[in-house]
């Protein structure tokens, strides 16, 4: 198992993930991710998708992996990365089910997912994690190594291989239909006076 | 006539771009503190605290508060007794943006065409609005506008019969539609009146008023407070995890309009509300 619960109640995740690992995570779980994760956003997905449609090999093997939707800011000299928070997930919704079908086990971003993505999470046993949008400076501390592995010409939108240690996130959508946004917002909605 | 050289404009814009991205303005930091006092949700409180820490870390390391360092929206108030020397005003501003983003390790986030999507590499050009005003000063206001929240900005042409209730419903609908995608707690700029494009520009300009300051128009001030209360009853909360702090502020600007029209534009801004200004 790559998921263990620490004494502080937070679940420690070591990539890559199995179906059983994904199934053990529930919406609302706080997690710390350690290991390799990949970055990809709009432009990179735009290049991956035609490859998937044609059944061609992708520049990264997504099986068991997590993709973080982010385009980091440039690193200052001597630093690993600049600021690296999540971008809005919904723009990747078109592409996500196809990647989950190939064995991708998780995505990290912010914002609502489409019903098609939520259905694909159930079908292929995968998880949608949230990291805090706009907390890119804080999140940069958890990135220990960064390497561009594909589409370098895309600049910030290139695919990067990150080595992260204790990267903090929360489970937004699990593979059992759980949805943190729905539950959390319902609890605090108030009628007008 | 007072001469202002373009090099002074470039230098000023360069500094504004870097400072805006590294140093969140005091009005935003105070908004975090106020919300930490009132937020009931534990998850919401935690998000607010992390964002405060994020602001401190960005300042200390001089790295951007958010990796989306935005497209630069620049409002210029050009005194009519100012004579710009050394080149073109727009070129000077864009030169400042290019220098600021390159030398400040800020992300290049502008595509040269909406279709071919090739990155311009230095975050130029800016979106520039110039107003000519009396006097011999040049005021430059910039906002580094993030894409996630901008994508949730909306426009609706209401009818005069829709009136204030229609405006309220529309603004609240916009907050709901923005949801977690736009990184709440949000700041909303609402432009009401004028024409199609005028209301949109007003909705951006409204965001430059310091957060927490009253609208100078007492009637609009009441409306803003009512809308903010309504928005914060939706339960969306910080990051949409559920809570009381869905918006930090709602700022309204109005303009006269045609007898047939009631245009309402809503610019959605995230908690990374980076705005700076300088007067030359």
C-alpha cells in the first residue's frame, strides 16, 4: 500500500498509486504526497490527446501516476522552482477521461470537474486532489527536484517531472462519488435574512 | 506643459509589475485578518492562514504570490498638460512590462494570438486604457490579472424593468458560477451603466478602490454591503471548501446609460488581487 495514515490524521501517499490506493481515499481526506508527479496543463494536454486518439506512445507513462495541472513561474538562480500553485481543472475536463482510461490515478488542481470526469474517476478508480489555488509560494517548498521531460518549447506549459516531499493536498472527488465541494458548501450555506 | 520621458514610464511600470506580484497590498492582508476573525469553517480558516503565510513567503523570497502572474491591465490617467517625450506611451508601458516580467522571474502568460497560442515570452502586451484628465501628472495603475478568475467574469444586458433587484440577482449568480474555479475569497468589480464596453471597463476600474473602503456614493455603498452579505451566505467559502468567506469585497462603479439599457459587467478577481499605482 502506498497510502498510510499518520498520527496527525493526514494520509501519506507515495507515488505511484494502485487501484486499491485510490479506493482507500475519500473526499475530504487531507493528504501529503511524496514521490514523482508530473505537470501538464492546457497546451501539453492538447498535444497528448491526439497521440492517445491514434493509440501512439505518450512521452510519459501515466500508469499509476499523478498529473498536477500547473504552469510554474521561473526559478530564481539556485532555486528549484518559482511559484507553483494549481490552475483551474475544468479546462482539462475534455482530456481527463482518456488519461484515466490509460491508468492515470490522480490529478491535482482546483475547481469543479465535469460529470464525465467524476464518472471516469469511478470507472477507472482514480482521485481528484485539490491544492490551494494562489498558494504557489508556499507550495514551492515541497518541490525538491524539477526536470522538463517533454514539450520544452511550451515554456511554462511543458511537461515537468517533479520530485515532491509531503506536498499538501485534499481529496476533492474520490472514486466512490464523494465530493468535498458539495458537502462543504452545503454545510455553510445560509438563507438571506 | 510638463515633459515626462518614456524611460521614467518604463521604469515605473517595471517596478509596479514586480512589486505587485511579490508584495500583496496591505488592503488584502487586512482582509485576510478580518476574515480569520469571522470565518466559522475550520477548513476555511486553514486556507486563509496558508494564504497569509503565502503572502509572507512571497515577500521574503521575492517570488510571485501566485504562479499565474497574470496579464497586465494598465489604467493611465494622463494629465492634459503632460508632454510625453522619447517615444510612444504604449511602447514605454509594454517595455516596462517586458523588463519587469523577465528580470523579476515572473511567468510569461500571454499568447500572441487567440488561435495559434504561441507565448510572447515576456508577458507583453498589456491591456492599456488611457483617460485624459486635467493637470500635469501621469498616474499609472496596474493590475496583474489572473486567468482563472478572469475566465469567470461575466456580462449581461439587463432591462430597465429588471432594476436593482435584477442587478442583485445577476451579481450573486456570477459569484455562484465562479465557485471554487476562481479562487475564492473573491473580489468583485461591478460596472453598471454606460454601453457594452463601458460597463466592462468600469468593472475593472472598480477593483482599484482599496478593499474595505466605503463607496463614495452612499446608495451604492449600501448596495455593495448587501451584495457582500448575500455572497457570503452562499457557503462557498475559501477555495470553495465551504465557509463564510466567499468574497472579500464587491466594488461598484456606475455611468449614465441609454434609456433602453441596463448593462452589468462583473469582473471576477481572486484573492491574489495584485494592484499597484504610482503618480509621476
